[in-house]
């Protein structure tokens, strides 16, 4: 039995840590959500100062600890976990393709975050509302269709029910998460965009029904989206395209 992985991420939000959590839950892998445990937050802050970490220490959560190994950055963590959880093809070329897709999803996540914090993460949303409205208008009109259209075309060209090969991989789980987050944040915009991405929406629905993952999504371990995380719903930002 593998010793439980340690997932380190902010408690109270899904955020970028959720992409890692979905992979662990889907595979039924033992793990501890460290910052949600007693004393977890102070321990995480020590790790972020590099205490007890050999080599480069994490710049920010999420990061994963597997024995003495500490791995940061969401896409990097998933590339590490993928073969260990049977959530990526075996051959090197398709593993590289999976990482390529995941890194592109990471770009989309960053742009989604910047819709509500276009000037500075250190400032309150209320202090940058005007800029947020301008940023969101462009994001909804140009960027969401471009990113999701790209994923839709990958599904079409692959000719299967998955983004990569004939089996589910971690990028399918990440596509589910990005669609769920965007649906929460921008329901009006996603209702319009949804007409152009039928394969991607079907993939989202299939992922949600996967055995262990479906149980996780129905449990209290799956935190709800809220206005502290990456995907935030502000009605004034869900503007017509």
C-alpha cells in the first residue's frame, strides 16, 4: 500500500488544488489534504519558506509531497501523478501531449482568475471593478471561445470520447473542472458558448459519472465554488458577448 500522498493547498476553496484532488479521488489514491488538518496551515507556511525542503521549494500551493519528494505547479504535479494513477498513456509522446493540454488549461485558469483581479491579486475586487468589467468582456467574447473551441477540436480529431487516446486521462478530469468553474462564474456566457462545444460538454457529463469521482463530487469533501477562489460569480461580469 502506497503511503498517502500529501496535498498542500489553501483550505476553504477549490482553486488550482482541485485539479490535483480530482485525479487523486478518481484513482482512489490515499492522500491527506494537509492544510485542512489541525496545524496544517502553519505547516504549509513553513514549507513555503523552504523549511525542511531540499532543493527548490514551492513558490505557492498547490504542491504535492510523496515521501521526501516535493513537487509544485499543478501541471507538473499531474504529469508526475498521471503514470502512477494510470491517468495518462504509457508512451512518452502522448504523455508530452497530455502535459501540453494541461499547460494550456492552466493558461485558461490564469485568465479566468484575472477577470476579477485584472490589476493586482493583492487588491480587493471592489477596488478594480471597472477594469474587471473590461477584462471580462474580452475574456467572454474572445478567450473562452478560443480555448474551449480548441479543446472541442481536439476531441473531434481524436475520434474518441477522450482528449487523449481511448482511455480517460488527467486532462479529461481537468477539462471537467474548467467547464464546471466557468459555468459557475459565467452562466450566461457559457449558455451561449455551449452550443458550439457539444463534445466537450458530453465529456464533462461523462467525467461527472465516473464511479469514485461521482462519489467525491456528491460528498462534503468537494467544496462548493465561492467568491474566494479562482472561479467567482459576479453578475456584473457575466456580460453579453
